[in-house]
C-alpha cells in the first residue's frame, strides 16, 4: 500500500474512532437523564401516587440511596422516575406513601404545610403543621410555594421496608394533598430534609442527583 | 560540561517494539494499580466511622483515592520513570542514556524521552487532545443553554459538564504554551542541548496525561457539581466524582510545580556563554516569569486539596463549619493559588506575542526592559490580589480597599506589555501572516479582557457583576482571547520548524477569521448577560434572556467549527500534503530558525555564539533569501 | 523611514474619537447601566460604573485607534522583498509618561472606588462587622432582615416581627434594610439584582449588607454562588411596597405561619442545624 493510501486509511480509522468516542462521551451524559411519568386522569380528577423509600431497589445503580418512586394506588407498580407531567391550571391530587423513618428538618420552617388547596391529610387526618423532628422527607415546589412535610414511619415498627418496592403492608404514612398547577412550563421539586445518609450535612448523593430526591414538574 | 552519551539500543522490529517501558506498559500497570487500590486494598480499610459512611452512601472514597494514586504510580513506573532512580540508588553513574537515539520513529512519542524536542511535541498533541475534549464540553454546555425550560442533560450532568470544561481547560492550558513551546525552544534559545532535568520534563508531561484521564473518569462516578473551583463544603457533599477532581488537580499541581522548577533551573544554570540575562529572548523571560508562579502557587492547591481529601475520607473537619472548620479557609487557599494560576495562563501569551511581532514588524522589540518589567511586575503583584474573588463573601471589610488597589495596580505592568507591542509596530513593516493575525487579535481581545478586569476590581461595580456571566466574559476574553489566540499564533509560527512541513496558509486565514469573529460574537454578549442578572453555572435563566443566549450558543457552534478547520489543516498539511517547509520561512533572526530542519537530536554541534543584541532587526538590511555569512542569531554549525 | 506626522495623526484621531464617543457613553449609556437606580446603593453603583466607563472609553479608544492606524500606515507595501524597519528600541520619555499616566489613573480609580465603597457599602456583603453603615432615612429605624440560604431556597426571617420566617420577600419603601445573610449548609450568594445587593451566604457566618430602598420596585433574587444541583433554580422575586402594605403583609405572614414560627428556634445570627457531619 502506498504511503499516502496507508495514511488515508489510518486517518479514516482514527476519525471513526474519534467520532465514536465523542458519541460515547456524550451518550454517557445522556443516559442518566431520568424519564418522565404523566399523572393519570381519573373520573375524580388528576391523580399521582408517589412513594418515598429508605433505600432504592437492589438492582438500582445506587441501592443504598433514599429515593422517590412513582407508584399506583395499591403500591404495586413501581417506576423510578422523578419528572411528573401534569396539566396546567388544574387541581391535581398527590398521594405519597412514605416508607422511610424520620430524620428531622434542617429548617423547622418547613414543618408547616404551604401552597396546598385545602388541608393535607396524614393517614386521613388533616394537619397544618408537624413536629419538626418528625419528617423523613418533604415534597416541595419552591417556585409555586408548595411545601408538604412527610412524617416518618414508626422507627420501632417491626415491618419497616428495607428496599424498594415496598408493599402497603409495610409500615408507612400516607400523605395526600391537592394543589393547583401553575401555567405551562418546567418547574423543579425537591425534598427539604437532609436525608442523604453518609453524605456531609445529609445533602449529598441522592439529594443532589435528579431521579432520587429531586426532579421536575412538567406542566403542559 | 559533560558530553552526552548517546547510546542507541539495538533497534527492535515488529511487535517487539511494544515491549519494555512505554505507554502501553504504563497503561497496563496503571490499570493494575487502580484495581489494587480500589478493589483490593480499599474495601479493607476499616475504621468504625469509615465503614458506616461507605455503606450508607455506597461509595468508598478511600478506595477511590488509593486506586487513583496507585494507578498513577503504576502508570509512571510502567513508563520507566523508576528505572533511573533505582539504578542510581544501586550505584550506577549518572547518564542520559534513555532513548535519545534518532531511531525508533513514532515510538519515541509514546515513552519516556529525554529529548526536549520530543517532549515538546508530546505536549502539543496531548494538550491539543484534551483542549478539544474540553471544547466539546463547551459545545454541550451551550446546547443546554439554548432553552431555559428544556433540559437536554440532567441537572447534575450539566454541572459536571461545566466543571469538566473549566477544570480540564485550566489544568491543561496552564502548560498550553510552555509545554509544547518552552520545552522545545528554551534550550535552543539559551544555547543548551537540554533542559536542566530532562526526566522531570518528561515526567510532568506523563503526569498531566494521567491526571487528565483521571478527570474524565469522573463521569463513571456521578460527576462533580462544584465547578472548577471546587468550593467546600459543597465538594465534601459530592459523590465519588469529586475524588476524580481532586486526583486531577493533585497531578496537575505536582506537574506544574516540577515544570516551573525545571524552567527556572534551566534558565539560571544552562545558558551558553554570552547568553546573559539582558540578552534572553523575551519568550524566555515570559517562561521564567510564569515558572516562578508555577513553582510558588501550585503547592497551595495541593495543600488545599489534601485537606479536602482528608475531610472526605477520614472525616476531618477542615472545611466543615460548626465542627471547627471554615468555608472561608478553602476559598482563600484556593484563590491564593487560583489568582497566580490565571497569570500562569496569561504570561506565556505575553511572551509569545512580543516574540512574534518582532519578526512580523521586522523591528527590534520596543522597550525590551519595559516588557520584562511588565511581566515580572505582573508575576509579583499576582500574589497580592487574590481576595478580589472574595469581595462580597463577608471577608474583612477593612481589607477590601487594599485588594481593590492591588488589583487595579496590576493593570500598570500589563499596560507595559501593550506599550511594548504598540511601540514595536511603530514605523514597522508589518506583514499579515497567520501568526501575526493571531497576535494582533490578541491585542484586541486582551484589551477588552483587561478593561473588564478593571471593572471587576472595583468593589462597588463588582457587587453586581461578581458571580455573573460578566466574570465569564472577562476571563474568556483574557484566557481564550489571550492565551488561546497566542497558542495558535505559536503553532502556526513554529510548526514549520518543529515538524518540517508548512501549514496551509489559506486554511489558516479562514481559521483565524472565523475564530476571531465568532469568538467575539460568543463572548461579547456575555458581558450583557451578566449585567442583566444571569448568574454563573445555572441550568435555567430568566426567559427574557433567551434571545441573547441563543445568539451566544450559535456563535459558539461556529467557534467550534473554526477549530475543525484548524484540525483539518493540521491533518491535511502534516499528514497528507507534507509540503517541506523552508528552513526559515519567516526570515526570523532568532536562533531556532538558524538551525536546519529537522533540528538534529543534539541541537547544536558546538556552542552557539550569540550576538549581544537579541533582536538585530534594522541593523543590517538583509535581502530576502540571501543567507547571511554570520547569522546574527548565532552560529549553529 | 517616511516623514509623515504619524504621531500627530494618531493623536488627532484619538482626540476626535474620544470627544465624540465618551459623552455618548456617559450620557446615553450611563443612566441605563445596571443595576438601575431603584435603591440608593444601586444608584451609587450606576454612578461608579459611569465613572469607570468614562475613563475606560478613552483608554480603549487609544489602543484601538493606534492599532488600526498602525496596521494601515505601517503595513509592508512590497512583500516580495524582506526589508527591516528602523531599529527603534525604546523611548525613555514615552515610557515615563505612560507609567505616570497609567499609575495616576489607577490610583484615582482605586481612591474613587474606596470613597464610594465606604460611603454606603454599595450593597455588598461586608461580613459580620460592617464598616460602612448608611444612615436610615429621617424618622425611620433600620429594618433587619435575615436571609437564610439553604439548599436550594432562600427564606427570610424578621427578628423585629417576632422572628417570623417567610419564603417571599416584601420590603417597605424609604427604609434602610440590614440584610443578615447566612447559610445552613454550603456557600450560597444572595443577589437581589434591582436592589443592588450581593452578599455571600457562608455557613456559620453572618454577612451584613445594607440597602436603602426608594420607591416601589419589583426585584429578582437569584443565588450567585454554585451551591449544588439546583443552583440555577434557586431564585424568587420580591417587591418593595409602601410601609402600610408591608405592615399588613408581615402581619398576615405572622398569623398564617404562627405554628411554624413556634417550631423555629430563637432568632440567631448564625445557625448550626443537624446533621453537621455525615448523617441523614
């Protein structure tokens, strides 16, 4: 093979390798973008069921991390997504099955519910404020002033859930609330309890990774 | 002066060339070292606290740091850096016997080489590679910022992109000009055959490569969300990706310290007779000024990161408030390094531009001593200004006027450099070659970078602009508009001598004009974005700023495309066309151009005799092409 | 060497450009400079920026005019012949005057900036022991507002109103506000753009910044220091309203958030909430 042809071949091979490398490089960033889940519309309005667990599924890349999941009303169908799609300017109804034990709030200001339409129901009973040491997590959308503390399950219970998925028979607190979605756009939500065990100030790891303790609200 | 023992080994053929101490062995031993540290030793380091945190968080920081450390050690041992120290400890005589032979072709570039010209070319390719990776990150960042409410990347992936772009550019481009060009040119310019410590020279290169690879592994560990400044305690909160950041800057810090040390030792001790301090080319002075900063500032970074490592691994509290630590400690330690660091980036640009405009205006450097004073003044003052990064942080308010003054004062020696450039052009005979175009663009870009720096140094003005895109525009104008433009000027200027082939001039001019226009189109609006209230490192922004952001993103894509033009030029001209370059295409009177192309392994046969005048232009009118009987730059053969 | 009066040409061109452009910059661009004149400190920043611009414009024009002129006048007209230029190595007088003028300008700017900074603090965070404390408008008292930065939301606490904490920020007009900025976790930065205020929020530190509000104003607050994954989303808006509106707003907040206020600890300049180490 002549010198020039050899160089052309080598250049072509390197070019393909470089393009493949770039593709893989960009792909490594994109594969970790969590998917999104749409809230279901039922006869009684728009509903979404979520669950918070002390540790993600054993097959998850981070099986030790706390996490939110999207579930159904019987807590049997579990999806690991934290982007929720809801219609604009509508009253939506969230129900959260809270399976984790308490950590306590960093800022006790978040012990009071805010931004909901009507009261928040904790195991069926309405309450406006909880003990600041009680929450295991919160669900908050700062851009619209929504903040709901989620009390922890009884730490002494015998049937605490270890890893997702958790059945309804495991110890949990059911929190449900309604709020009016804002205008179309992308909003973010997060937990305000420093619940990332093993990370300094409890705010690393799952708190800083979309798909665990924070996500987006896609209002369409 | 000892003679150099050049003992070429028996040339190997075929696959046997891959055996022995080279990059392949280094990679294999490096991977082995990683696994020993991370998988074998790491999980067995038990302290009660450590085990608990590792289980809860699912990451073993000790294992990762050990893995990186042993990986780098393995890599360097595999390359052969341990051979000479071990031999000497066993009693062998000093020698420079490794790999100075002219055989072995391409394999020289994948191993430990004591030929400074090989190390220079290794730097050029290695730095070029990571420069383009970091540039790719910038394209991805601008893609994310096209729309405030549509996210292409996840929020934490975006922050990793931002951090990777910044860290990789800062770590790699500190040696961006000195690595390829000081290594290649400095010994020749001072009449020596080598740097003072050739193995250290090669060591700094390979350590930088190892560090850059470590930085890229952050993607596999979740990335880091602190940006290149790595503030604590946010970094402490990070997942294992932050350990890659620490590993990278540890390697960069050590490489920088040793590199600066090598340059200083070379210039101080290895100058040929007749090469006095007042006769040094201005590029050598620029390298010297930069090297003092590298030597003195880089260790601070290593210290700051060592403490961060201890916070993350063995639960100390250097930066944890409430436990005796302080977030201010990291900020101050980091910026004590960080501010000289940005002058490490800027000073080589000063040296290159002043060196090159002499050739293309065909006049001696105007104000040679003033230029030296300017560069040394900048270097000295750069240690006294770091708190201007902390004006609104709650630092002691009494100190702010002092740092405002010191930062404003730095513009005076910088102004000297501008005066030298402008004076050199006065009544010159300016030729608009591609290197000269880049140098002239440097003047324009650094003007805006410098003036915006004056605004930032003024505390009342800084209150609005700190932490906003105004700062981003300022440092991109100085670092990219300054350093990177000088980097390309140096490439177009010295490639004919380093590689023996011409780069296509037309493609070079296209590269220049597209880059210059798109660069300004990309970064000038960032001043406005910052002034309109957009903070740095944000994944979303006010919707009324979308128009400006889209303009910037499109311009950035064009800027990226200009780099592709450059890459095409390099591959085409050096790979295919291979038009042999004349010995002295720019008719420069500097010594490197009086040597033949390619420059022989040992550079000079005899000590060069230097004209006492470093820039003898206009002293005797030399017609084009006529070889001077006694080249003013020194006899080379 | 030609004997055209290059120096005179450049000087005249520069003078002409400066005389035309500088007033445009100062009188047309200046008043519109950020962050606007909505508060006393913001207006002070605008004045400061205008002075800086007024000085920077002739300097930039000087370099630009010279470079453009030089590239045109001193270009090589016969490129086929390599001819050197005259061996001019320097000029002591020019170097001296350049040094003198640039140093004087720099010292003036540093002095002016110091004077402006010490006058009212320019809205910047001054740390726990501020040295530039503006006087409150006649007949009013300073209103302390604590800005609590946490990952990833700002909340505001009013110590003189029972320590109530709010998530939105209303401020009374024509009042001296004393922001006490602190953080509960990592470094944030409280940037109230139209107020002209920026103060870093450091954990365990009280960073004081002053602003004297003028008339009603809408302002946006953004976090200006990278604080983690939701840094870009850490923003809220605020308004400067009349004193009466402010009084009724804060009363409404106190009533509505009485239970939360009961759970908050006593007001303090800094907080060290758990977990301090790795916990959760």
